[in-house]
């Protein structure tokens, strides 16, 4: 994984990364989303953000192999899980403001 990102939009929290396991092509990426209604918990400790919730695959591309893995289908819902992110929030002020607007509690520490 490289170039991880995390941001909040109207639908939920989205996160992703460029997938370098199969390819060095920067267009290969995965994007996941946790809808606000599927967020169980958000924890912020130092430079690490952990979001617990049920994820949905929004985008999966392996441009160099021109394929989508059968186990990664768009719209697939995953299990409830905890996902931790180092300091990779895009537009950090807007991220926390969006969570506050949606009344998503953020635990500190």
C-alpha cells in the first residue's frame, strides 16, 4: 500500500490506497467507505485515527492487469471491523467538522 488517504464526504468516511502488491501503476487503487449509519466508533489518539464500522467497497481497479478480483466486487459489504489510519486525513478540518455535523462522537486517546 502507498499513498493512503482518509476523508469524509456526504455519504460517509472514505479511505483508500494505491495497491502496489500487483503493480507499480499508480492508477491501481482501492477505495472503501463506511456510511455514517454504519459507524460504530471513531477514536483519535495522537496521529492515529481508528474507525470501527461496516465497510463497503466503492472502487477497485487493477488497471495494468485490466481486471477486478472476484472477491472484491463493487458495493460489497464487509464485516464490522476496526480500521486504523496514520496521519493521512485529507482536509483535516473539514473531516472533523463533517463528523461533528453528523453527530458522530470521537473518542480521544
